[in-house]
């Protein structure tokens, strides 16, 4: 069954031009999906709709085949978690890492069991004693690991990741992409990745959807979308990627 | 003779910790050199020290000569005379590099008035020419616009126009495309490439991105933890990295590049 689905979704601010128009996108279990596009394309807006943080002005967002209503948000939060771009602003500097990672457990009333926190830290390759330390003691890459630990602590099925590696150095980026790949396999975690980095997209996602000015202009298997793009905008994106010489 | 010669440059913070250690490199007139490194490698500090613009609290030792002027020891007045005229800088984030309270036109007019003594109609014409040179259309509107009214790419073009307005002999570009979308990045790299080519401007390009630097520079220095670990033509650094860190960097870049496979990317080197 489809895990998460945008069914002819549109979004506009009151009195404004539509930010998203007629967007249909399906996330199947186990198949990571990349949402690609440039600033202003509507990637983040679509992600907010998919997270249930905003409601579409037309169309419907479905989770497990059923419309994502207010009443189902609690179940949805347990099944879907998020990671954001900036690991500096997404972690509360005054809280210990343990408390940060336990946030979803407390929010969902699951109880902040230290074993679950240790398990989540272990899953992202951080030592258990990280729990008693503070975010400023960690590098950018480690902070992103903390954010991922927080996201996976309640064993979600879906991870919505908004540019999770674009603020990181190249070598760190490789390690975080590897971590996300291993979580995908080992924890049955399906990832919806918002990214403008096509190299990262090709490394992590089986499916790719290209968003341009609020519309999905192309979607399908990553290999075919990036290997044989049919839409001019996808071709332009690909042609703009600087490649290694030789 | 080199336009910029950095020899044995070390930079320390107020508590004495070394941020840059014994860095040496040179940029000849018309040359294009890359400084490659990740955050904390000291690449940006080395570039800032090259124009004598280190943040307060940091001290530099060693020798930095820009067009013959000692950028560490010379009085501020002499160093100011070199900045803008001999060398200018384009930074990563044009929104913070530009003055939010000043129109784009006035910001570009600043150095033109100061260094070339232009005013009145001649100044207005020079500003328009500078905007046209960075391929901005609708120069009338953009000249009157404040930074927040421009897109990221337009802002970076304005910053480049400002940096190149007085025809410096060296342009220092510190991650000038990192904050931009990939299609805009391609346009800005292309623009920089053509402008420094047209005017014979030397380029010191600072980045963490190997494929990006390969498009605009020929030689590069790889920095890590405040030191240069390897130098050479970029083609060779990528094909045969000898330092372990350079190898990791190249492997990482190859990972994402290989994932894109034979996709119809732009593989033209410099």
C-alpha cells in the first residue's frame, strides 16, 4: 500500500498566486523518493503539506491510503518524522542531546526510555554518552546525526528530509548519505528527500520527482529521470551540475 | 613577478591557537588559482589575510605581498590603497555582503567614484556599463533596487559588478556560488570565467567543491586544518591525488559524480 501520497494537491496563500498546482506524488514503502527543484519551486511548501504542518487548498494528502485528517495526525507523527537542513538551528542549544533525541517519545506519550535513546544514538553512529552532552560540543555532521537520531527514535516508517546534507562538507555529506542508506535498509525507513543536489539524489533515491514553479514536470525512476530526462527543465538542471573532469 | 605572494603565513586567534600554519602560495598576473578545503581548513582566512582583512582578534605572521605592498605590516592607509584597486573580493552570501540600506546602483558607484573619480553622468554611465557587463538586463530597475528586492543570482551579479568595476588585477572569490541554485551557479561560473578572461584578471577561487573549482581554475592548493597538504594542476589532483586527505576529498566527489553516471552533465574542465 502507498505510504504517503499527494493527490492532485494545490496550495496558495490567501489572495496569492498558487505555490503548488495539481501535484500528485506517491511514496511506496522502501522506495526512497527525491523531490528536486530550485529555490521557489515549492519543495518546502509541498513538504509542509506532506508533514501535515499546512493543509492543501485543493486536493488531498493521504497516509496509508486514507486522507490525513486532524484526527489521524497523532498516528502520522509516529509514522513520519522530519530532518531539516540546518543542524545548528534545529537543535535546542540548552537541552542535552538525550533530551533532544527523546522529544518525539515525550510528545507522543511513549515515555523517554533511556534504552530507546541509546538505541537511536547507536543507529546513527554516536556513542551512548553523547546523551549527556550539549549540541555545541558536536560538529555539523554530528549534529545532523543527532537530528536523525531524534527522527528515528520512535521507529517511524517514513523520514521526510529537507536538504539534510546541503549545509555539510563534502566528506561529511558522503557519510550522512551512507547513514541514511543504511537506515533505509536496516530500519525499513522510507526517505522522502528534498534536495537540489542531483549527485545526492542519485546516490540515495530510487525515484525522483522534479518540481518547477509549483508543478511536477517529470517523475519516475531516478535512473530514467536523470539518465534520460524528458523535460527541458530537468535537462537544464542536469546540464548545470558541475562534473569532475576526466 | 607574482601579483600576490604569500609566504609562511600563520594566523592565530586571541588565545594563541593556530588557525593557519605556514601557508605559502602565489598568484601571478592573469593566473587562476583555487584554494580547496572544507570548513575550518583556513582557506577563507588565508584569502582574507591576502587583502589584510582578517577579523578582529586574529593576528597574522609571515609575509603577504600584494602588488608589492606588505599586507601584514604596512600601515592601514597603504593597504586600503591596494584593496579595490589591485584586488577585490566576492563573498559567498551576497545578501550580507551588500549594504541592505543602499541601492545596487549606489553600491557599484562607490568604488567608481572613489578610485576613478567619476561623477555625474559619467558615473551613471559607468554603473550601467558595470551592470550590463554582469549580464543584468533591466539595468534601470536593478540599479534602483535594494538588495532584498533582488534574487540571489542578481545579488551575486551586483557583488561581482562592484568587485570588478575598477578593473582590479586580482579577484578573490570566496565560495561565490555555494548559496546559489545549481542553474544560477552554472551561469555565475560562466560569467566569472568570461570576465576574468576578458580583462586578464587573476583569480583566487576559494571553495570546498572540486568540480566547481575545476571549471574556473587551473592550479589549486588543498587545505586541511590550516595547512596546505597538496598543490598542483587540478586535473592532476583529481586524477592522481597523493595526500590521503586529497584522496578522501576526490573519492567523495567521485561518489556523487559517479552516481550521476553518464547523465548529460557538463563535464567541460577549465
